[in-house]
C-alpha cells in the first residue's frame, strides 16, 4: 500500500465544500428572487405567449392550431366553453 499523503488535505476539502455551499446558497436565493415560477411554468407561459399571435391573452381555435396537442383537445382545454383558451385554462391543461 502506498502511504504518501494525498495532495488535497482534509482542511482544503472542508474549505472547498464551504465555498461550494456559499456559492450554491447565493445562486439559489438569486434564483428564487428572479424566478418565482418553476422552469416548467416558464415553459408553459412561453408556449402560450408564442401561440397567442394577437397577444390578447387568449388562444383562439386558430391560434391553438399551432399547438397540435391543444388543438386536438380544444374543447376539453376550454374549461369554461367561451371558445378561447385563457392562460389559466392552458396552464391547467399542461399539468394534466
Ligand atoms: Ca389570442
Ligand atoms: Ca375559456
């Protein structure tokens, strides 16, 4: 068995772990401040915004055509049956 000392001492490892935890902690609190929604929510919002061509906050049947999964289930996604899909209806459908 080799008995030479490892190049990184236990003290150095502790220092690195401390630095890593401080860095990760700072990163996660910055993330929480800048992004209250989850990444999945952001993707849903981005998809909705992209499909909402006239930016009125609602997806018409024509606009939903760019999202085949939504277009195929338009009547199901349009929970209140007003003929358009709101962001809330869209978000709910994406979580099903
Ligand atoms: Ca629209
Ligand atoms: Ca609706």
